[in-house]
C-alpha cells in the first residue's frame, strides 16, 4: 500500500502554483463557492488542502478542508458518528454523508481547475507542504497520505463502505494535537472552557485536536469523504 509523507514547511509565501498547503488562501474551481457553517451561518475557515499525487487512487483530484472556528458547536466539535453497532466495518451511507458536514466542509475537485480565491480573508498562516513517497507509515508524521491507519485507541474503526464503495481508501491522516498557526489579526477560536470563551492560543485545533482520518468512496457520479477521529 503506497504511503506519502506530508511535511509542512514555513519557508516562503504562497504562489498560484501551490496545490498542497496549510492556510493562506484556498484554491478552488471558480464555480465552487466558499462554504458556510450550516449551524451558525458564518463563513467556514480554510485549514488546508492536498492534491493527490500520481499513483494515488484519487490522482488529479484535490481535497480542501474548512471548519467553523468562530462559534462553539458543542456536540459537533468532532464529526457526527454514523449509525450502527460500532464504528469498525460500518457502512457509511450517502444519506449520512449528505447531512453530517454541519460545521465543516470537505470539498473535492479536479486539481487543474482550481485557482486561488483572492477575496478570502486569510486566518490560518500559510505553510507549504512537501510530499515524499515512503515504504512505510510512521505515526509521528504530521500528515500521512495513503498507507495504513495509525489507531491510537487500540482498536480499528475502518468503514466497510463509503457511499456504497466497498473498497474505501484512506485518503489522509492528520496527527493528533496538530496545531494550525494563525495570523496575528485572525479571530481566536471559540472555546467555552476558557474564561473569555475563546482560546488564548495563537493556533487553531481541528476537531478538538483528535487524530483525523479522511476516508474516500467513489459513488456513481462523485467522490465522497467520510471523516472519523480518535484520541
């Protein structure tokens, strides 16, 4: 199983040629609007995007991840769980996938069609990402594309199917407690566990700092992404 190590850097400014990166301005097809939170209506914050490389099952596709940071959505601070007796070998249906992205959005599109969204107000600091194919998967890497899942709860939670696809692919993992540094003028992340109801830190957490797994399924006409977490 092919595995790619994704290593965030902080060496330069964003360019129009960047396709895999954290923060800055998202790069989307011109007809794809910026997503809004379905719970509070606020524009979602862009966290990162990746372009799947040659040899990956989703090569020539990109995936961009957005999340609501300006409101605390309590029971949805991590992705909603699909219905079933357990999370291992669960069938994740299109009905579930259609509605569960309430305070976040994962967009999938053709890499070649994407252009920078110039009117987006940046919040997460831009960091370029290098992609290196490896022969193994290491749980210490910040981001891993493909490879095997690193389970940190001692039990697997791999879906049996995603949108009817019986061979869902592990698109990406993001290491637990990974921090997304923010710009000095970016709003602080809403957090009810601090006196001011916002985080005092100069970074954002994605899904409460859990380890994040992005699973891909190909339906009849489109790609679907199921997001699960462990901590």
